[in-house]
């Protein structure tokens, strides 16, 4: 651990938006706890012109040298106690979407730039020399120099403006103690919109000409702050909250304290094109980032291995905020069928990772780790919340925050503060602490196998792994690996016929051993009540599944319990434990009259995914039509403000599935609406994405219009994502080469994944993707590391099918040369490719 500690940074940054460069000076106040003759600062891609030592009201020029990511300063003699360094430097406002960079906009036909920053995890060093580690919190006094009339934005409120010749200096109030990755600088001709109706003023800053679309974002920000203050009892500590939206941004948003940066499509609402699902996503992302003001900014991780504390809580609370203000959106159910489902899928691979990274492993938030750190982390917290109760969970959460305010926390600190409030019984606290420790540090998750033995249920836990599971002759049971298995303490809940549907159930136990027995004199027992547990349940006797299916069809199970039956069966189908035919029959027998969103979404998404993976399958087509076709009339009708919100939630997923299955009504309506879109007629935003996608799958004549719209600067960013998804859905093989060339030449890196996700699932594109990937790999290897990793993870599990040896050899060679893609992404990619191959071999 560094013993020379920064306590305060005084920064002046001067971005030149004409020359696309910047200059800066940073004065860093240090406290040397041990004598030191050198100071090592993180510094990357900066041209350092001078370093001064400031001590005892004197200054002296110092010798220094730079390496790839360090500035090493020689102090001349040993110093201890307080001293300061002042570093002068310059840099380039690049387009890397990291450090201090430029974001392009076009307004009234003229191109311009905004300067913004993105520092997580280790990119503050690209904007100013520093100790770039979250544990070294310090106060930041920031000055930003701009052209006259331009806006400057930092974490805190502006306290002074000084004219300096042809430039303007903006000074900001000192921050609370802050990790470097949470610092923000913004400068340029931002348009702003403010709301001072609440205790803390909120403001939106966007590119010129776009503030008229930003008013809803102010409301979402204010509502998020209100809920989180009330829940935590801790007032938001800054004097303002800024929401900044730019086009060029590698992620969805970044939780800079008091100055949250977003991709602009998560800030701007266009009445003629923004869908209600997009509005939901805007609100959820705003709530997630605002939750970070407490979980991550107020209490920061002591090291990157503890970043799960930020993201797990922010993911959960982002959904709790939305559920509070907009309960009709069924946000907590959406978290289950999208977030938790994604985590369970990623976590079932043999080479998964724990929530807390092991010591020595480089921590990167990427396509491999994000589902674990974010969604699995939130799933574990939700399981604890469901088992111990809402108020106990709230008290424990707030105890954790209060114990570490304005400081850093590790897992040990979290466990000490949090578990102490889960029970008054010291023995129960010790069990809870051990339970959470195992869930945080063990990779994967358990499957609880259930066997009825007379009046008892016998439970056995083992790690669920889709790569290891095999079909036992004469049995539905997952194969338990003979090797030593990790063991969780599982908060098991269960329902019996006498329990109220949707309740927590009358069965509650902590399964800490490999096996347990429950006395049961009931027709059926459904474990994992209301799907609150982060585990799967396998009933070894097929008749148990049938009894639960009958209970589901009779309305004796809640929607969440019905969903979890479907979700678990789908996982067992992918693993090869249950045959596809059994799953399809189960759906036809017990879910042909299903009405609830969460169940229908799970069914539609599972069937369409399986159908496309197999390149089409008559069995899946028949089941899909049996279960879903009756919904088409409601979902194809023109949306109205007072329609059941279920329609909003299901429209995209169900209609796309029915289009794949060849439902004539869907295809006809899609062609009609696509013709209206191309003709320039107004089409309801909620119909636009799915109808254009369905139309492009059956008629490639819309491709030209789609390409023109993607390239148009008048097309909102949110709409471009739908256009790219439709482009990846084209089923005309003759159009594929031209489309792939267009994507690499004309689609910005930030948007390509919308296309690749759609194209990878598309059997028509699949044979072309691996050659495309190889042909353009030199260019692809230069893009932002997050997007490069996501490209691997999206293209290879599908585009690599039938090319397994070639893909494996390529990745093995790639790993030898300091790859910019993490081992986790590469391993996950190969595991998914292998799982897809094995599924096709079994079921095609």
C-alpha cells in the first residue's frame, strides 16, 4: 500500500475544442507517512512539461521521467509529513471515449465537439497525473477554462467565473473526499435545462439543439434523489445534480459524483420516436446511476475487487426506485426475467467467476464480469431481502452506508455492518455472515435436486453447470460431478397447496449441508417461492413436474412461481438434462392459456432463442403458435395510452417470436407498417421497432431505407438502435455482404453491438460473421476494449459454430500477445460456443 497519500488535488484543465488538445496543471497535496525520495504517479498519454516541489512556501523544479503509465518524480531528498507537487502537462482530445475526450455533434448542419471525461476504472491518469486507485480518496478543487459563452461542468457547483483574456475560468466548490474515477470535467457549447423545484437543483446538459427533448430527464433525476434520500435517511450531500448527455460514450452511463454522464439516448425523449420501453430504460438507468451517489460515491470500494458493492446495490436500488414511482411497469419482475436470467445463464458456464474477484486477478467490468457483478450481485441481495424481510434489509443496508460514509469499504466491512442488523441473535448473525461470504466468494450457484421419499422430500445441493450436466439413463436428474463440490448456505423457501399464491411460502430453511430432509404431507411442493432465490430447482421424478404444471394451470401458483418453473426447465434443456421435446410438451399441456407478462415473456424469449439457435425447428414453431398466437390481435393493434401495460411489456418479444414462427397476421401487419415507415407516415413508436424488424426478416427491400436512416444526423440515437437491430434481422443471404461492409465502414463503434446481437442470432448471417470478424480484426482490435470484448462475446458463440478448432486456435494465439480482451471474456466466449454446439448436436 502506498504510504505517500494524496489529500487534495487542485486542477486547472483547459480543453481547446478547435485544436482538439488540452493543457493542464495539477497541484497535489501529499501526506508522506514514511520518508520518501520519490513519488510515483499514474500518468498515461500525457506530455509532462514540468514538475515543481512546493514545500515551506518555496518551490523547486524536480527531475522526473515517464513510463507507459507512470510519472516518476525524484524529490532530491527524503520527505515525510506534508508537501505538494505541481505538474504541468498537455494532452490530446481524442475519440477513444476514455480519459478526457471529445464527443461529436452536428447542429444546423455544422459539426462541433463537447469535451467530457470517462475515468472508470483506470483512466483518470489520461487527464491528470494522480494516484489512480479508488482507495485514495481526496478533495478536488477544479478549475475549467473555456471559450466565452461555453459551459463548464464539474462534480460540484460553480462558485466563481473569471475572464482571462479570450478565455474564461470556471471555479468549482471543493468536493467531498472522492476517488479519482468519480471526478468529472465537461466543457463546450452545452445547452442546459434546470429544475429548482426540489431541495437540490437538477440540471440537464446536452448538445446544441437538443435541450427541448430533455425535460423528462430532470423529473427522473429528482424522483430518484427523493426516493434514495428517504430510503437511506442520508441526505444527498452536494448542492446540485447534473445529468450530461453526449452521443459518443462507450457505456450506458457513468456515476460521476454530482455529474452523471449518459449516452444521450438515455437522456432525450423524442415524442415521435421514443418507445415506452425506452422510457422505462431511461428511468431505470437514471435511478441506477443516482443510487451510486450513495453506493459507490459516498461509500467507495477499497479496491476494484470490491466493486460489486457498488454495482449490486445500484442494480437493485435502480429497480426499487422505478418500482416505487411506476409500479405498473412491473420493474421487479423485469429485473428477474432480464437481469437475473442473464446472470444465471452466464454463471452456469464452467469457467464462471465469483462476485468478488480473487486476489491478484485483474478486475475489468466487461461482458464476462458485468452479469456477475451487477445482476448476480443484485440477485443475491434480493434473495437476502426476501428471506429476512424488507425492513430488516433496509436497516442492514443503512447500517452499512453509515459505517463507511466518505470512506472506502471492503467485503469484510460490509459483512460486519450489514449482518449485525439481520438478527438480534449472535449465532444467527454468524450464520448469515457465513452464508453471504460463500455467495460472494464461490463461483456459480446451486441446483437443489428434489426427490420424494414417502412423506418426506429429500433435498441435495450441487453446483449447476450447463457444461457438465449430462442426461442420466432413466432419470431427469442433473449429473453431480464426482469431484468436490462447493457448498452454499441456501435460503430455501417453498410453497404447498395450503399456501397463498405469491406468498413466501410455509417452508423456510437454510440448507448448509449437502443434503436435507423436509417432512411433507402434501400433493406438491414448489421450492424457491416467488422466484426470490438465486438457485435452480430440479424435481427428479417427472410426475412432480406434472403436478406443479397442473397447479400452475389451475392458478394455484403465482406468476413468478410459474415463471421459475419455465426458467429452470429451459436451463435444463440447454444443459442436456431435459430433452427439448419434454419442455415443449410441458408448455402445451400447462401454459396454453397463460396470461401473465412475466411468464409469457419467459416463454416467448426462450422459444425464439431456441428456434434461431437450431436454424428453425417445426416442434418449436408448433408450440410457439399454440401458446402465443392468441396474443397477436391485442399486440398488433395500434397502441393506446390506456391499453393494459402487459401489451407494452410483451409487444416486441412476442411479435418477434410469432414472426419467426411464420404467423401470417404478424408478417402482413409488419409489411403494412414498414411501407408506412418508408413512406414517411407517422407510426406509433411502440410499433416501429418490432414491425420494422419483422418486415426486414421477410423483405430485404427496406434495407436501403434503413441504411440511409442510420447515416442521417437527424435520426435520434435511440431510433438508430432499432434500425441496426432490424438490419441484423435480414434473412436475404444476397444482402449480407453489403450489410456487413456497411456496418464496419459507416456505423460508429458505440452502436455496432445493436446490429451484432441481432445478426449473431440470425441463421442467415451466422456463416458470414467469423470471416467478417477475421477480415476486419486489425481494425476491430483498435476499438474501445469494452466494445472489443463484447464483439468477441457476441460474434463467436454463434459465428464460430462449425469452426470450433479454428476459433480455439485463434484465441489461443491471441492470448499470447498482451490481449486487450480479458481472459474472462475469452473463456466465456469459448464456453458459450461449446454449449451451443452441444445443444445443436443433441436436438437438431
